[in-house]
């Protein structure tokens, strides 16, 4: 859930990050986050799959520009009431399925976390307002130790990223159990 | 690694080579370009780089690419109609996404969320140019330039809606058809929440490397076509092409006419008759009063019998400017598609001209050709569209921002 405490943790660093990523035509420009929160990352190619409602996902490349390992432990966004960090793997049947990444994603100094369709991603569930192609979708990344970074993503139409979700814990009223046809498109699934 | 824009001739760096391996012979190309600029002529420039897949033009700039940039071998003109309910806010989202796609693809990398980024690695001089039809500007609640409307009807026209008009134009050109196909598909995928495909017209010139870059194109009549074009990078070109008006400042207009060439009846005309109809030697492109393509035609010169050497109803006599401002910049392509019916060919010209104001600059020429032009015997305009080509944008901006922001 996007909560007030999350807002409170947004620092000056996040504002800077948002300013330099504001325009889509320059989204290759790396976002530089300062050291105020001990999180120094550069983000490129961040995007969110457009959807009318239900589930979708955010992708991008996050490079740890600091000297020590950092761990992405959570993400929040106004666009979704429930956000999880997911990994994708091949299931017993040979299909790709995704599940929540326990403990988050650790990024060693100098390494890049690639969030991409068919791989690791930030899962957005419970989307009620349409995420329209070309819209700005800001996502707040939360790192271990309390640092946060604002990641500006742009919504893109995309018909892939349909891995089945095999979440193993209760997501409230979400249907997510990997039944036939279950995928990130889940239009109307946010009941 | 940079190379002066081969067509601008004044050293602006719009053309780049992505890979070091393609730079062999670069020094020679630069030297030739400089010589040509000094002479102030559009002499053909031999391309000594050999492999051109890495050639990349800049998307960002005061003007959109694909107009003053060197003309590429292949072009797709794609027109879209906007969906119901697409408003100014949605158009802003659309143009931001498309501009980002174009900028990335022209750099030789996949668009954001590109499912086939591997196909983007050979830009081959890719340019993407966006144009707005009257419907687009209306949805944007913007002021519509007085000239942004279908051209007046001409007697020679036999227009088909399947090749005419449209709300949004995507013009994609490159020296490689795989690159064009990928870029067109990427752009269309990102436009499909906003618009539907109205028509697509594909054109071609000589393949890259088949002849010296800058050689005036021949159309499928065999006619040297485009001799008197203004040269990009010159004050004349800037005055002819670029608008200075409001949100269009730095932009231009495109007149696209699909002109069917009746090759079957043209076959019946001998070379003398062909040359007489054009006013130029069909073989060399030289005016009938000269010996070289670059020679100025002498419309007053007469034959011993007292007739003008260049017929007053020849194509070049009718299309020459009467008023000084009746000048356009042509950048057309051939088309050749499977015929329907009994003929063996369905061929023609994607006549494309750029000018600051088509009503002032293009229409008077077209009116004269409509009244009389020997070439009309074998040519028929079957499609027609006018688009506003807005100015370019800087990194961080998007094409259309002067209208939509």
C-alpha cells in the first residue's frame, strides 16, 4: 500500500531523481541519486506495462553506483495498491512463472539489477485507474536501511510479460494462483 | 566519431558512425564534402566508408530529421487516423512515446520495451519524421495553419482515399529495409492505443552503394527527377523549406502525391518524344538547350523553324517558377507494386515536396501543370495528402511539443 510514512521518507534525493528523468525522450539519461540516504543508483530504461486494471509490472535497469552492496526490499506507487518484488523462473511444466522474491534484490557495488519481461520485475497489483500508454508512472524504490529512490517510469503498450503468477501467500481478494489464463493482464481481476 | 552531414555541406554534425570499424576512409569523405561546400554545388559525393549500416543521424535538433538529412534508399510513408476520444492530453502521451522510440531507434538501439531490439542495431541512416494532418491539429485544440488542408482539386486528379489524407504521418526511411520494417512496426505498436492504420506507401530509390551518393534520382520513366532542388544547408533551402510561423517555426509542410506512371503507354514514346515532353534529354537530364544536367535551360532559344527548343508545354517549362517564391524541395521515391487487372505493372512516383507554405509555393506550380504539361499524357495523381511537419525537439523534449505543451 502507498502509505503516508512512505511519503515522509521521500528525500531531496528523490526529487532530484525525478527532475532528471522527467522527459521520456531522454529516458536513457541515468538518474543519479545522491548519498543522503546511502543509496547511490543510476536507473535507465524504466517502464511500466500499460493496463486498464488489475495486474501489471514495472521494468528497468538499476545500477548500484555506490561502494557497498544495497538491497531493494520494496517498492510503492500511486498506481497500485499492492506492489511486490518478483522473480520469474521455469516451473515444473516448463512454463514461466513468477513469485515474490524473498528478501528483495541485493545489488553488489557496480552491479546492475535488470528488471525485464520474463525475468525479475516489480509487480503491481490491484490497479484500479487505467495506466495509459505514455503516462508517467512514478515508482518509489525502498532499500534496506531506509533509503528511497524515485524511479520515473513511462507506461508502454506491451503484449508480453504474461508469466503466470504462483504467489504462495494471501493477497487479499486477488486471484493469483496460477490457474489457466492467469497472467499480468488480468483485466477486471482486482475485485 | 563524426562526419559532416553529406548534404548540408557546412560541417554540421548530424551524421555519425556508430562503430569504429566503419570509419575506414572517413578522412577522404570529409575532404570531398568540404570541397563541395566550397564550390557551393550539389556535386555527388562518393561514399568511401564502404559499409553504411552504422550510419546514424541525430533525432534531436531544431528541425526534424528526414528532410535535410541525406536521402536514404527506402522510405515508408504511414498515415494513421486517430481513434475517437483521443484528445490533446492523449496526443501528448502519444508523441512523447513515439519521439522516444524514434530517438532510440535512430541511435541504433531498441526502443523501450522493444521485443526485437536486435533488429535495431543497424540504423543504416534511419530517420523518423512525424507529420500532423488537419485532424491531429484539431484534436490538439491548436491553431491550424491556413494551408493545412487537402489541396484544391485538380482536373488531372483521380484520387483514391486509400492513398490520401490522414491524421498522423510516420515517415520512416533508411538504407536498409529490415531497419525500416522494424522501426515502422515498433512505432505502429506504440500508436495502436491511439490510432488505426489508414494507409502505408512504400518507396525506393537506388540501393545504397549502387551509385554515387547525391546523384539525382531517376524515376521509373527513366527521367532524371529533382535536378533543380535547393541544396540543404543553403540560405535558399532554409527559406524555401522552414516555416517561421508560431508552433510551426522550424517545421515545414509535406505534400505527398501518389502519381501513377503509365509505363505501358510511355513505352510507345521514342526517346526524342520523351525528351520533348520533359524538356530535358531523357538520357542525360540536360536541358534540350544544354549539354549537362546542371546547365540552365534557355526557354527563349529557338529552332531554325522558329519554335522554342524547349516546348512551352514541356514539363520543365510548365513547372518552373513564375514568381520567385514558387520553389519547393522535392524528396520523392519510386513505387512498384503488383498490378491488378490486365497490366503488367503498377508503378509510379511518391512525389514528396517540402515547403514552408504549400498553398503559396506548391499549388501555383501544380495549377500550371494541371492546365498543361505534356507529361500528363502518361501520369495520373491517384493519392494526395498534406501534413504539417512540426519542428524538431531537443533531448528531453518531444516532437509536437510546440503545439501540445
